[in-house]
């Protein structure tokens, strides 16, 4: 009979200690409130004693959180309506401030990311949104990092994932891209024609200045024709007749 109270007390002590022992992982810290007052230094990692009901432990993760920002309706500065979604990478740097300064830092960071995304992207043109995405990502990261700093949260990166354009805008951009490709093709073709005409002019000038050149070209052409296996019969003109056709003093004399 005397052992029963002792056993009950021992059992109570064992259960109390078991419930008071908390194990925090390497990536976790514990913010402890004792009688409602904050113990300034966070606990962990490892074994932590929490004396219930005097103490209350709040676990805070220190790993980087990947926050997927849902698609936001954005009207750009040039009045184009688009849907934009993004991803935000952040982590808790100060567990105490993350618990004391804001009710739910995950939810607060998510809401702040959505409003900041609409605000920043609404101040740029559509062309800048599509072509200067790296600059916009950096600007978003700096703004979010500054505004979440009082919560003990560090925003390390922001990436705009996708910009969904209206169908009429997609068709207009496709027509513009096709016109740009045709323009480049015409420019390249014109440059090739110009280069070919310049080379022909240079060849004509060489032939006009060197009488032997036309004779060599004449003989080379006959050799190429003779090497071909076909049934075409060629009657070459006399070289003297070609000389008469060449502009120059000889042509004037014969004329």
C-alpha cells in the first residue's frame, strides 16, 4: 500500500519528463515563451527541455522555402493585360523575429510577393517585361528582401516563370516576328546581289585591262565543255571575233 503513491509519483515524473523533452533537428530552432514572456535566445538544435505548462515551444525551420506565387493579373504601363506567375526563394535568418514580429511569416511573405509582383510589373512596358526579365527579377528580390527584413526573413531570389499573353497579342507578335524574318532575308539577299555585281565588275575591269585574260578564259571554257559527257555540239567563235567585241582601242579601230 505504501508503494502505490510512490509508484504513481514516479510514473507521473517519467511521463512529465518524457513530454518535456523535445528534439530539434539541425535545420530547426525553438522559440520558447515562459509564462508568456519570450526567452530571447532560441533553443536548439538537439535536446531541449520544455517545462509544461509554464513553457511553450514554437518550432521554426531554417531551410530555404520555395514559394510558388500564383498567376497574377497585371496591366502593363502600355495597357496590355497579362497573367504572370513567379517563384520566390526565402529563408528565416532570425527565428525570434519570425515568431514575434509577424503572425505567420509564410503567409505574409506570400501575400507580399503577390502585391509586389503586380506593383512592379505594372510600371513597365510589355517589351521590357519580356526582354529585361533578369533586371526585373533583381528589382523584385531587392524590394521583397527589404520589406521582409523586419520579420527576420531573407529573400534570396525571385524568378518570373511565365508571362501569359492574350491570343490577339500572340498573333500580333507572331506576325511581327515573321515580318522581321522576311526583312532580314531580303537584306541578306540584297547584300549578296551587291557583292556578286561588285565581283563581276572587278572581273570585267581585269579582262578589259589584260587582253590575254579573255583568251585564257576562252580556252578554259572550251576545256570544260570538252570534258562534259553530253551530246551538245558547240561551235566556238574565233578568238579574233571576241577581240573585236571587247571594248578598247582595237574595237574602235575595227569599228
